[in-house]
């Protein structure tokens, strides 16, 4: 039996590679005759660049950039020389993990450093840029990114607006003559794992603002600023952007890239599946095993486990999912869902011992698969 092992990371516990290795270890211990193909997944968030660079024989290029609060740090992007493709994670320069909890404030946190990474990739000769936008600390609509790319952002009096979400409120004019030509021959893809639009109860400010340090008054201010910003983007580009699926991800950073540079917003997991050639692997596969930390309603909204399950279903291949937490909301996607938690335990214990628990569960699955495949 040929089994494709394609999990997402188990965030806070296992990388996607470690997750796949734990599954494989347990399966082979129970059934050494199994043929295993490991294809760890990512969905545009943390780990996407590393996964693709390693799988596609790329390299890392390091760049000095600003963090969300303007402090100098070193970040990196992936480089695939053959295709002149740069793979950038927004979290490298503008991520939540770069800030201490007391520093979180989307009114001042900026995507400027992400713009610096994009600018560096363009100067390196990129003809294609894949921008993964998971894990950001910002709700600035990508305004900081535009400013790093040479855009001038001013208020009604002609003064430069401040960086961060606060600048969106007073923004009146955007000029882009200094930046647009750099993108003339570059295909820009924005990879996301969420489907939120920019404004409203499911938008960037109301859903993600509190996660990034916004209190109730800040959420109101951010919503006002994003609404003003959207009006400017739509007026200048002639495009309707408010209903773009995924336009609310990472504080709305995809929308200015769509407005000015014809960027495309794509489900990150589906993109990774395509780039890694997993669709071809499915043609020779008998069973798919995937997973992530929590299999719940969020899984349905474009996560890696959902993307591989849908692809497998289309190919007529059964899919098993492994997770820490499992919820019936996600059960329709899979032919079986299994939790690694094998007894009552604290979350911290489950996360600390995730590898061993995954291997143990996979051992039991391997025994069952052995019976089934006889």
C-alpha cells in the first residue's frame, strides 16, 4: 500500500516535517511493508518559505529590514534561481512573534519591513514573488509596505501620514510613480489561508485587531481607517476590492498589491500542493494521511488539511486526518479523524509530547491498515 503523508505543522509543537516523520515512524513500526511518501504542507503562514526552499532546492537571502515597530532586524526570503522566484513570509519582517506581548499595538505596527523584503527581491531580479501573509502583527492595509516601495502617502495638508493603522485615518493621497515600474515584469502572488474580506464583522479590524493588541476603541478606529483606505484604493485603481475573498488577511495587505500591481490572491495550501507536485503523487496513492493541531471549523477555511483532502476526494482517494483537538465540524472532509491525545492530560503535556503521541497513534493506525490491506 502506498500512503501519502501530507500534514500541516502542529503549531507550537511540531513542524510539518516533524509531524510527517512521527506519522511515518509509527506506521512503519507497525507495518514495515508500507510505502510512504512524505510531503509536508504549509498554507502561506510560518514555515512556508522553509518548506518550499528545501523541497525545491532554493537558497535563503538575508536582508536588513525594519520590524513592525521600526527597529532594525535581519530577515530572509527564499530564492529559486531557475524560475527567478522569491518566496517571502510577511511574518519574517512584520510578524507577531517579533513583538513582546506588551508591544502589540496595530495602531503603530507597520508592514514597512515586508515592503523592504519585496524591494530587495525585485532588486535581486525576481520575476515572480510569492508572498505568504500569515502571522502578521499589523492592520495597516499594507500602507507601510507601499511606503517602503517608494509610494508617497499624505494627508489633506500634504504631510506624510504616520506608519501603522493610525496613518490610514488621515490618509488622503497616494502617489505611486516611484514604485510601480519595478513590478512591470513581476508576477505577484499573495498566499493566504483565510477567507475574510476587509471590512465588517468578519473583517481585518474586528476579527484580527484584538489578536494583535487592539482594544475596542482601536478596533473602531482601525475600521474607520481601513474604510477610508479602501475608498482611495478603489478610486485610484478602478477596481472593486471590498469583497475580495482573503482581502482581510494580514490587515488587508493583499489589496494594494491587487490595486496597483495586479497581484493574485490564492489559497496558500493549494499553491503549495501545486508547487510540490502533490497532485501527480495522488495518482499513484492508495491513502492520504494529513493533519494539523486543531481539526475544527477553521480547517474548512482553506487550511492545508482541507486542501489536500479536497484534492484527494477529487482523485477518489480516502483521507485520514490526525490532530490534537478534533471537532465534528470538520468531519465531512475526512474518512476518519483521530486525536493523538490518548488519555486525560493538560494541553501543555500534549504539546510537549506531540511527537511521541503522534507516533503512538500512527502505530495503531498502521496495524489497522495492515489488516485492511491484506
